[in-house]
C-alpha cells in the first residue's frame, strides 16, 4: 500500500474534536497523591489528563517508586494493592486521559539475559494490569536513558556487544518486544501506549543512505526492532502515540508543528519491517509536545524559543494552538522549573506563578470561542476596529463603507435596514470590510447572525497584503455559530485569529451560502473586531 493511501487511512480515524491535553513531568503524582489532590488539580480547568508514578508497598510499609521497569528486581502483584485502591478511589470528572509511567531504566538488563528479561516482561504485565484495573488509559513509555552508563537501546552499551553483532541484537530486541507486548495484551488489549519519544528523534536517519548502519551507534538504535516486536503481537485495539519530544520542545510556529505531523505520518512506519508498516500506520497516532521551560528561559539559553515582540504567555497560547491543530493523538506539556500538581515541594512555584497568564493561554488555545466569549463578558471596554459596525449607516444595499461580493453564478440580493445587513437567494456571497493589521496581532471577532429558510450564515476571515493582494490562503478562517439560536432566531459567532506573516489587511466578511431563493435570508448585525491585549 502506498504512503499517501496510508496517510488517508490514518487521517480518516481522526475525530473532529481536538486531541486531549495532558501534563506530565517531575511533579507527576503517585497513586496516593493522585487520589488526594485530584480535585484541586482539576480546578485548573484546562487539563484532560496527567501521568502517574506507580508505587509498590514493601513489607516495611514503605512505598517505592516503580517507574524503572527494565530491571532484574522481582515484583509481586500484592505490592500494588495500595496503589490500585488509590486509583479506584479517585473519581476524575475532567482528568480522564491519564497514563501510568513506565521507564526503560535502569536499562542494565542485556537483551540476551533470559533471566533478567523474565522480570522485565513481568514488570510490563503488572503495570498493564494496574493501569487497566485502575481505570487508566494505558502506559506512558519513556525510552530515554537516565541511569549512566546504561542505555537500553544503544548497541554499544550492551554487555555482550563484543560477542553479538548489531543485527543479532536487533533480532533479540524484536523478540523481547514481542514478549512484553504479549504480556501487556493479555492484561490490557485496548491500551494506549503513549511515548515521549518513540522513533521521532531518528527521522533524519531515514535519509542517511543505510538505515541499519546509521542506527547502530544511535542512543535509540535498537528501538525500531523492539517496536517491530510489539507489532508482531499487538492486538488491533492497541494504540501507540508518538510523542514527538525533541521536535516539539523546539517548535515555535504552526509551520513547524504541521511539518512534524506530516513528516511523521508519512515516514515513521519506514523504521519497521515491511510486513508491519500498514498495521503500524493504522494504530499510530501523532502527539505533540511543548516544553514550558523554553517559554521562560532567557535568550541564549540552550532551551529557549524566540519571544521577540511577544510574551511567554502569548507564545504558549500560539504554540499550543498549533500543536493541538497538528495532532491526532494527544498534546503534552512538560516543565521542570515549576509544577501543576499540589503536594511535593511546597516551595516550588506553580506554573501559573512562574509563567503569568499560562492558564488563560491554555484556555485560549484549547477553546478559542469560549475564550472570546469570556473576553466580551468582561468589564474591560473594547476597541472595535470595524467602521460602521452597527450597520446604522447604509447606502441601501450594504452598510456604508462595506463591500459586497458574490460568485459569478450566484444571483442573490443585498439589503441593509434597521441595523441589519441581509443577503437573500445567494449561492455564495459576502458583505465585508478590510482593516489594516500587523503580522502577529491577535484579534477576537464576534458577529450576530440569523438564518431564515435554507442556507448558512457564517463569518469568513481572509488576508490581503498592504497593497491589496490576497495572501496567506492557508490561514483563512471560517466561523459558524456553536450554540442553538435564541427564541428570536439570532445566534452569536465568536472566533480568534492571529495575523499571519506578510498580511497587511484582515478581510472581515459576513458570509451567506447555500441559499435557493429570495425566501432564504441570512441576516447580520453587531459586528466586532477587537485586539486581544498582551495581558489577556
């Protein structure tokens, strides 16, 4: 099957709703902390889930962190009784996309160590069981090596590298992947395996000329073979999310997030054996990541993003919106300098303190229409950039200062009376106004609309250069009402737009489409185009 068709198959499964947003990181709670602080965490009002550090209760009553799964240490299911009780006792209302953390650490079990791998496989089995019985979505699998000098997926770090070739290690890694997947599938066949990074870090190696030679010295060189093993045994209900860590941590524009999605959707399957590529593409979802520290670190820091002529909160809002629009899996936030979860180090700032405006920025990115409604419900006086926005002045056919347009094969009529612009019998027509703008400006829009008979009343936003040429077509926007009409038939449209590079004018267009005759009418009134200020 060719790659474009694989892409279409995968995209067909994408829901119309935006992907969930979760937080993960050093402040991820234990099951006990999750139960204790869940209600407080949910009061942020912007997150759909989180990650949880599994714990085991030892004979001495001490709870031990059990994320480090690639070890020889024997575990017993009875040690998870307390963790399971806490997970079952927690009652999330909004935080439902939650994963149990599983790390490929310490990573000191050689792939040819049968005894050690029996324990690793059992660890996968037990954490899958805990996630399933605890009501979670699945596992967060993190392959990054944190315990030096070990590195589970680097060939040169293996104890028997002098004895076995890279190809032999690849074969054994595939076998181990098959073993852990069978264990997981027996406990949780419909699980989602969310990964910070699966193979996305290695995308450049696909064009290296010889993929296997390029993989051999790589930190994650044995990972594709391990995932091949997953696909040998993965049930059809299993989902794998590539988390795109390294790419997302540095992304700072819609173009970068869109490119990451497209490139991964088209090419990640090339890391797997040919017999698994179609299956992998079908069960793969592309996640996106944001590194909060990069939004607050100073210029020149190794991990920072350009915030010229902007603020950390504005960049967070813009980047999160771009990430959400370029994911069919989930989007995750990670930060090290502050926290979202209560508990832990009380001296540590929350991210709302460390990055002022962060919560509003997240809310704006997740639900722009709701954000705009909240702006208009506030007490702040707002500047309307549209002239004659109440349509009080008219030339008979349109509000004074506004233009009309319709398709060549559309034969509608225009009228303006009693503060309403009306389009009748049009296949495609607009009443619009151009407003000077600056690239990077964020603007909120509102328009009241009413539809009589057939047709759709909408608000279209387009862009022109300063000298009047249409531009940035990919950034055009079209908004329709999101709530049922009031008793009088009127509805409100709300939306949020950011002026793209190269645009000098925003074209605000009240649009009617799909009308069949003069009895079909779309009415418009009370137009508003207003800047979103830096502290909003």
